[in-house]
C-alpha cells in the first residue's frame, strides 16, 4: 500500500481523467490530494467489507470492481464499477453502514479518500463541498438506475408493445378521469383537485428522513405539488422517465405485469419515500415498472428532469437543495438494495 501523496506534480493522466477530480481547481485538487492514498488490487481482492466502519470514499483510476451482498443462494450484485467511478459514499452521506461488500473484478488502481478528514476539509473549505455533492448526485443516480436493471434481470421481464424510444408518460394513463394532452409531461398536469394537506404535516414528512428545515423549505419551493385520486395511473412500464417524485401523502403501488401471471406488486411506497429516480440516470430512460396511486388521494412533490439537469451548472448557493436530494436518493438506494436481496432469496427457493 502506498502512502498518501501531497501534490499532483508528477504526471498522473489517469487521475486527472477521473470525473470528480477533473472538476476541481488546482488549489482544491492539492487539498484533496493530501487525503488520498493509492491502492492496487488483484482480481478477487476485497476493497472493503460490510463491517467497515469508515466513511471513506473511493475513485477508480483503472480496472473494474463490484459491490454485492452474500445471500444463501449466492452473491447479489448491487453495483458494477469501472474507470472513473465513485463509490462508497453512502456512509458519508447518511452516517449509515456499508450497503455491501466491495471487491475488485480485475487488476485495479483505486484511490481511497479519508472520509473523516474530508468532512473536516469541507468545514474549512466550503467551496469544495459542491463539486463533491454534485458527483455524489450523479453516482447515486447511476447506481439506482443499475439497481433497477437488476430488478428487471431478477424477474426476467421484458418490455412488450413499446415502440423505440418509449411512450410519453401520461398523468392518468388510460384510467378514468382527466387525461393529459399528447406531448405533455408529468409536471404539466394539475392532478386531482380539491386536496389540501396541513403544511406542518408536509414539513414533518420531509424532516422525518433527516432533512434540515432549510433543506425542507428548498424542496417545497423547487418542487411542484401534484395530487392524484386512488387508482390513477401515474406511468406505465416503458414510458419515458421525465420526473422524480417524493410522496407527501397517500400510497403508491409499483408493479410489473408478469407473463402468464398478471400484475405483481413490487413495492408499496408511502410518505417519506421517493420513486421515478431513473429519470435522473440518462436521457430518454424508460420506466421499469407501472406506477399507480394505491391509496388516495396521493400528494406528490415532483421535480422535472430539466430542473434537475440545471444542477450540472449550479453554484455553491444551490448546495442545500442538492444535499437534500442526495439524502433522499441515498435512502432510496438503500431500500432498493434491501429489496433486491429479499427478492433474490425468494427467487432462490423461499
């Protein structure tokens, strides 16, 4: 294991190409470099275990790695990682445990950043916080996207009857009631009229997942409230993903139509949970399941893809909003990981 290095004076083309580090100014890069150490792994070497209590994060310069959990029926993959990837950020974001084991899948050069010292550096150099949280946001979006793909693979379902590019999502789909005009997206609709929720209850839901009052205010200010009656179809499997939603009231059902079986509920989501995060991963991403208002009326706080993409050019003043989104997404990623392991064991014979 090599010791930490204090500067980038020596040529390190690979390090400079890592997306997170490429966004830092020279002075910022020099500060972060004092917290980094180079580690080299052979295929099969453990990078960290589930018992690791640190908040260290990792950057892959070259090679491949994966995150997984052991089950009685074999390992369940949680993430596949390659050059430039950032991983291990969940403990730093929410103070929780590692979501799984990390292992090299080839010879790999990986930079380990001391999480405790990084938090201290954030306090001393606030300008460093934003580029890191922007990188966390992108990393979480990609990991959630891949976790949803694992769900697809686990159930063996395929998109059927969907033309190339997918259908455009419709607020009510084919259910009774108001229907959006062709070409409108989720946030263009007004939803079910006549529902009012005590503002204090909205704050309580957001603060229940660890958001600060400032973060809560920013989310309520930047999101759009949408109400739906019970039974309303929010989107179908194969629709284009164009929004991320947070549940303030009511319950959402996420389901898939299984060939020869019919509709199979994958999850019931209530206040404090998010869904539709695949809209963050890639442009023209497709919904991986159906989404229906299960118990209504349902009140959602929705964020359009366009508004989230603006974070790519945002500044430090947008950090509280970005931090709030990262907390929400970290919570969602942990939930998907837990469900993946549960479904893997059920598919294995339970």
